[in-house]
C-alpha cells in the first residue's frame, strides 16, 4: 500500500513523526509532502498569486512552501504522478479538529483534497487540555491508538468523495474509553476573542484567540465523545448542499 503523509503543522512537526510511525505499522511505502512552515487554520486555501518552492530533504520526502492543499496537489501531480497513493494521512495535528474546526483546519483540508481526488483520506488530530503548551503537547495517546483507529477503515467500503476525521482525547493512552463513530458537533458561536495589543511604535495589532465556552454537547457527537475520553471517528463528505432547503428553493422559484 502506498501512503502519502502530510499535515498543517509543518515538515518538522512532532506530530508528523508520530504519524509516520503509525503509518509504518501499515506499510513501508511512505511518501512525505508537508508544508515547510506551520499552516494551521489555512483551510483549503491555495497559493495562486505567487509560485511556491519545494525542497527535497531525502528520497520521497519533500517540504513545500505552501498550504496543506498545495502539498497534496503537488504530491499527486508531480511526486506521485505515475503511481498515486492508496491512502492519504494528514496529521497528527497539534490540537483537536472537532465540530466546526473542520472547515478551518489545514489538517482536514489536506484530507479533503485527497477525497476530491478519489483517494481514501484520513485526518488525525491530538487534542490537549492546557493552553500555551507549544511543542510539549503529548502525542502518546495518538501513537498508541492511531493504528487501532486506522486499520478497520482499510477494510471498509467508502462512499465516493468522503474522508474520515479522527480525534484523540487529552487523556493517557490507558485511560481511553474506546473508539466511537460519531457525528460532527457544533459549538455555540462566540469562542473568538481579540487579544488587542500595541506595538513599540504605538500602533494597535491583534492576536486572534480561541476561548472555550461553557456548553453541553449534543449526544453522539465528536464534542461529547471526546469529553468522555473516546477516540472519535467522524465521516465527512464534500457535498455541502442542504437538501431540504434545496427543495424549498425549487418551490420558491417555480
């Protein structure tokens, strides 16, 4: 099995090394194409108004000065053009990608690009509890449970243009309650906080901060399951059409 690895935390991220160890429990045919620098929160953005450069670090290992979507496109069009991957794995992200996070996440977006190309694609993320941890985020749970979450997916029939989003809970590996297939949740809007500061020249600037709101997650969603210590597995698809509204619109315009 040929596997393409990518992420949004950057080529040198610890989570990518964890992902490679997980992937090597499945296959030794591994290609890494990841952003040269961190691209968190870039969603499905593309580099269109300037070229991006690629550095080859070793055989089948590339760092791209672009977004996660750029990386997957480059891998499929250049590096693996003659032999497409059978599986694309994106992550392991430093931080969870739950609920509405999936529409912002570069990690999930890389998997979306793979799904668009008709390749089985999985996003993997490790949630953590404390803010400001930087490179001290523990990935032990993702490493211990990664293969267990992935292997059943390889034998499953996938619907076209779908991907799978996996999140590991912020608990020790031996405290995980199991693996739970769940729906995507949705938080109440209002997590965004603006950290307003002033630079040495007196000009105002802002850091975009994401806080946590008190909430009661809906049952059988990724938000509820991860709070209860489960590894969450959520199938996503690229068709954003809301069918009920489409039927109402047909009536409006008929």
